[in-house]
């Protein structure tokens, strides 16, 4: 029978679906993906988690406006409700581990407050990587109490007053410094929480060329400056993760007309994101490559095409073919980009002494994974 065009039953089913069930499915799949990541994908053997915030808009309804008011600079009737979302993703696997949703402005709506509501996501031995919004005394003091280290970009006000001649020198523009507890308690913090924070805190500050990092990783031997610089460059992956969720999956504007359904819709998007990341993880393990080298968009496209054709395929066909296709297509795209680089941009590098190094770096993106994937494709076809 043909499907009905009426969506009433579908909408009622969505309303009955428990919010806690969807959110727990996201956190469960995220932890499952992160646990499957092998040790060699980690940074110095430790799991690195990325935190960042973004905003999405909602339909202009009275309920949404009351929960997530539009920006104050817009006249009523000319703007849309806007909310802030802070997410935590895994650096090695790209999985979404947790998220929090709140107002765009107001008490308890900042990225710092939303992140603090998810501190139970971190496990002992984790490293939190974030931008300057998170480089606060309270967070730098609380994370080590949980066995978690932090690497943040230094906040602008503190960065302007950083003096590497002070403190204990560890190297060129690299030192240990003792920070004093703020005298004024933040509005969002209770009196008991403020009293539990230590009066002093020793952190490490280092200049990585245009940016000053602050971290609780104090030993320059176990965590050299060059390693921390490379680690912070990988923070950009969380921006790409949000782009995949908002642009590729379409979460830039939520469609539900009530705040509760809007939050449920956010969790469904994150669940779909984790399912695609699970396919990418399995593909990466099968071809022995890093998941971050695979394309999220191509994986989504291949999965949609595979889902349409798998209904008419025989049961004997192995799903490993889909996983290998993800690897092969991503490698072919990188190969095409490399050819474009050679044709258009390489002439501009003719005068550079490091031209061979640039070519070698880009060529390494192709690695041996293509040959491994093709070899296994041949094995599956026999």
C-alpha cells in the first residue's frame, strides 16, 4: 500500500518519544565509538576531548521565544528565537559524547556554564582542548581535581598581561606561573563552590607563535612545547564537527515549535551524526587509517546510496564493501585535490626552499591506505 501523506501519526509518535531515551542513546553511542578507538590514535596515550559552542535558530513561536528569546538588537516580529549549544566531541574518533542547550544570553547561558553541566562526561586521564572562552581560574582549578588536564588558548585580557620573565622558566616563552584566586565570586557559582576552589593555582603558559596557551600539563619533558602546539592546531576539528552537524545534516535551523521538542530534535541530529561516525570508525579500522582523514559528507552519501540498493541486494553481499568504499572515495578525493594543488598552486612554491617538504606532506595524505583498501576490495569480490 502507498504511504499516507498525513504526518499526524508521525508527529504524535515523536511527542511520545522520551527525551531522556534519545539523549542516552547519543551518549551511549558516543562512548561506544570512543572506546573502540585504538591506543595509537590517542595523543601520548591519552584521550583528548574537544569542547566548543555554537548557535541555532528555532521557529518563531511564543513558547520558543519565552525559552530562547531572540537577540535584543532585533525588533519583535523581525527575529527568530536563538539558543546556544555546547558540545563535547572526541578528537581521535570524532564522536559526539555530550551536549547542552541553553539561552543565547542571560545567567547560566554562557559556554562556560553549559560546559560545567557536562563535567561528568570526562574520565580520569582525559585532556580537554578548548578555545579562550574556557581559560578561567575556576575551570582550570576544578579539572585537575577530576584527574583531567586542560589545554586552552589564553584569554585576551590575561594574554595582554603575560610576562614570560616572571615565574619558573621552562624554555623560550614557556614558563610556570602561580595564579591567585579571584576576589569576586562569579554570579553563577554558589558560595560553597567558591570556597572549595584553591587560593592559588600553578599553570603553564607558552607562546606557540601568535597564540598563548595555558595548560595544566606542567612538565616540558613529557609534554614538549612542539607537541602542545601541534595538539592545539587539532582543536579546529571541533569546528568541522559542528559544520558536519549543522550544514551537512541540516541542524542550522530547528523545525519544532516547542522548546522540549526542539531539544529532542537536537539530540536526534546528534544521534544521526554518531551513527555516521560509527561507519567511519569501522572503515578506518578496516583500512588502518585515521577517521579524521575520511570524509563525513561522502560517508553520508555512500550510506544513503547503499541503503537504497541494499534492499534489493542478496544477503551474501558483505557490508565490508560499504566500509571500504568510504575509504576509497575519500582517498580519491584527496588525490584529486593534490592534482589541483600541483596544477594551480605549485608554481607559487617554486621559489620556496621547502617545496619538496610541501609536496611530501601532501603526498603523505594518500599513504598506503588506498592500496590496503583496494587489496581488501579484491579479496571481498572473490
